[in-house]
C-alpha cells in the first residue's frame, strides 16, 4: 500500500512539472495566439517563453502537407529600445504530428518587436512577468 501511495504522488509530481498553462493573447480571423505563462523564465537580461499559434483553417505548405499549429521558443531582450526577439526553435504540426522542426544557435539574429502587433503583446506580457 505504501508503494502505491509513493507511485501515485511521484506520478502527480511529474504531471504538474510538465504541465503547461496556455493563455490566449490574441484571437484573429486567421489565427489564435497563445503563451505558456508557466514557461516564462529569466536568463541574465533576457526572458524566454514558449508560444503556440493555432490556424483557424489548415495552411497548405506543400501539395500534400497542411499545418494547423506552430509552437516556438522565443527569447526577448526586454531592456532594449525598441524591444527585440530571437526565434530559438520552432515546430509546425499537422494535428498532433510534428511536420517540421527548426533549431537555431545562440547567435541567431535579433528582430525588432513592432508596436501594436501580437508579438508586442507577447513581449509586454513576458517582460512584465
């Protein structure tokens, strides 16, 4: 009986450790944009986060391949003016099946976060967290 209790508790711990907390940032006719609020972390002067974008309609990227969601790992420079972002890695999905993956090294170029965009909303939330 004690072994069962230990297994149950350790199982619950692993579920909560890998849980995600997606919050909707923007809902547009083309796509819904989410941030995993629990994945926001600081690394020096930068903050990182996982984001997910879900297409309203599947997006054809090849004659026989459609994607319906993207997930990415971003790094924000919250102290720069204007704010900047790096795309560190990204997956595209068709249903639950990964279709493509791209990973980048630490030297990937920074992009400017333009005001009034969904990315600006994401940066604001991440940098204020």
